C-alpha cells in the first residue's frame, strides 16, 4: 500500500479517541506532508488557552504529534503502533 492510500484510510480515524502514555487523546489531524498525526488531549488538566490579548478564552487540550513511520520510512513507528492498538471505544 502506498503512503497516499494509507493517509486516506487513516482519515477515517479522525475524531476517534486513543489512550497514549496514560492519557486520552482525540485524533484531530493527519499531516501527510510531515508524515504525522496530531492528537489533542482530553484530560481534566486542560490548560486555559489565551486570546491574542492574553485574556483567558477557553480550555484547550495539549497537542501531541505522533510520527506515522519509523526512521526507515517503510514500517509504522512504535508510537503509531501503540496508538492504533489503544483505541478507546
């Protein structure tokens, strides 16, 4: 399967929740050019996001980027395999 097909299939996982390093994350974006996925944390300790003037605006989960491929560029990375195995129903 080529990389483009893999990223298209991964788009079906957008919005799904996963457990990674003991925290729950939601998959919010797939960056094909950078070969990574972006996760937003769903924990109770979500930091407060500030607006452009430094005023509190809303609570926002922490962002994590997980590489899709290992260093060889062929196999899935260990983090990606762990993420896919930890889908929260």
